[in-house]
C-alpha cells in the first residue's frame, strides 16, 4: 500500500509489492522522461523579495513546501496551498514548529504527507544537519524536529543538506561535503532506519553537485552542478541521468540543454507523471524565484 494526496488529502491505494504504480497525469498519460521541456514559467505569486526556493510538492501538486526569508532575515520553512493544479498558490504560512533562529531550508515531504525532512544549522559549532519531523495526520501540525539518525557526517563541521526522500520512502538522497567538495550521497532504508550513506560517484565531477531529485520509479535523476564544459552556460546548471533498474548505476549525466542559463538553476521536485519539473533560479538577478518547466504527455 501507499498513500497519495487527492485534493490535499492522503488517500491509501494499493500498488504492487515493493513497486510504484505507473505515473500518469490527470488525463491518463505520462511524459517521456527524456522529452524536452518547454521554457520554465515563473510562479509569480511568491514574493521575489523573499527569495523563494526549494519547492517540494505533494503528489497532487496542491501543497508546496518552500524556503524563503523570514521577517527577521534568516531562512525558514513555509507551506503554501492551492485549490487546483492550474491555479496559483496562496500566501505561504511559516512552519513555526520546525523553524529555528538559524537557517532552516530545503524540505522534502513524504508521499503520504506525514514525514518532512530538511536541513538546519541550529546547533552551535556544527555544520548543516538533516532533521526529520512527523505528524499523525494531515490535519495536525508537525511535531518538534529531531536529528535524522544514522546519516550524519562524522565530522562536526561538515554540511549535510538538501534531503530528498524517494516516493516509495526506500531511499534518502542528499548532498554533503564530508568528502571535500559537495557531492551526492544516498542511504537505502533497512528496516525502519536508513543505512550508512554511500557516495554516488557516477554522477559526480571535480566540481560541485547539489539539489538532487528522482522520478517516482527512481530511474531518472536530476541535480545541479557547476561543472565546466558539457554545454554549461555558467553558474549551476541542471543535469539528468537514467538507469535501467534501481539495482544498476546511473549512466553518465548530461546537461538538460533547454533549461541551461547563465544563472544558477536547481531542480527540486518532479511530478509523478514526469511532466513537470519544479526548480528555482536566480536568472535575471534579484535573488531566487520558483519556476515550473513543463513537457507534454506522450501520445
């Protein structure tokens, strides 16, 4: 069984044992995971003065968790909602039970809406750490966050950031500089806990990688990197890779040419049907804005 959100509510549905059901859009058609995206469109309902970023959505795309500047100037976690996918989001609401006096950012919400991961620098003398918060139902507030066990870098000054929980909950992906530069790590779930993280070396370069997100079937991965060459336009560009099964390594990543700009562009969430990629970018200057890039369903 798995839980999906319909109209903002968590609804339990049956899927094959250990598998994820086919991703389709509202019209019953999914998108080719290698098809081109149309030009990204800005979600202008979010105030650019607050530098909104890190969009993570419920499967029905009616609820978004995001990062933006707080009234006192640090980075905090917020939630925004809308009534239909074609509509605009309402004013973001601060997640006060999760936020601290430090920077709190990059939420990743579980498919059933009951578990939220994020990173925070709230402990003096340490780098960024990954935290988890849960709630008993969709109508409840999240409880106080706790450090995510089993995955923290053994070096206190290292940064563990930008958690991404896969749709089936079986893998945690994040970035860390525990090995030197920022690189991509994954931790499979073993029982109720995540195992020791391992570096995903086939996706990395001598430069920096960040903001990783996977498709529902875990066969397509997106991330951003400031690697030189490969068609890079400057700053951080969005790269993509595919694999034939979840037990195989990813192929060498390639830049998503139609999304490359001279700014810093980072993917954060891909719709279950592979048709919409939510990202943030500082194209045009003035700080980050949230965008959605859309491609048409397969015929």
